[in-house]
C-alpha cells in the first residue's frame, strides 16, 4: 500500500512546493508552501475518520502555525488544507466531503477519498499543481491573419502596412480612403 502522506509530499515537492513534516496529536501531516500559497496536507485512513476529525485537526494546525500564517502576507489569503482519505467514501460521506469544500470559512479546503495509488493522489492534488502540459498551438501566418481581419480597410493600405512601407506612405493611403 502506498504511504499516502509521503506520496503526496513527493508529488508536491516535484511541483515546486517546500514540504515540512508536522505532527498534530499523533496525526501525520505536512505543511506545504510555494511562492503563491501555503497549506497543510492531512491524511486519514477512512472517509469517516476524515469527517469526524478534520475540523478539530485543522483548528489545531492553524493554532500551531498561526505565526507562519501571519508572516505569510498575501499568501495567507491563498491557504489550503488538503484532506485525504485512503478508502472510498460511500454516498453520504461523498456528499459530506463536498460540503467541506463548500465551507468558505478559514482555509480553502480540498477533501478527497479513495486515495490509494499515486494516480489517485495526483488527481486529488491537481487543483494546486501547475499546468501539466503545454498547450500545442498551430503555426499562424500573421500576415494572412491581418489580411483576413482588416476587411474594412482598402487592400492597398493593408498591403502597404504589411510590406513595411514608410509609415508616412501608409498614413497618406489612409487619408485617401473614403
């Protein structure tokens, strides 16, 4: 079985986060920080444990790290708690996990269950991760693009502009336009 907290820490570290271990009443947790955000990762065995303990555990973590949060400046407005459970939540638990994420008080919250494998953990962490792939854009013929978008100008003006003619010539052509 994957060590959930260590795998989450590794994935976050690979994404550029600084990770620090923290112990809160025997619960293994991590503090994560990068240039723009600060947060905590808490791991539970079951979704039921997560639902029963997340609020108190989060409050204790915030109290323990209050000075770090205060010193974070603008990052404090972008603070997260990631709540992960190994087992998959049942229907009622899944609804309760959603309501945790909708709770807008304090830290932003991400609550996920079914985090057994690396891919499950990565999926849970995606809201915090940088874009994973660069968009592929087709090459654009900029001159042809300009020709297509300048339908209200005379062709002679557009061609003069595209041929790098002296700006005075382009202005003269524009002045002659009706």
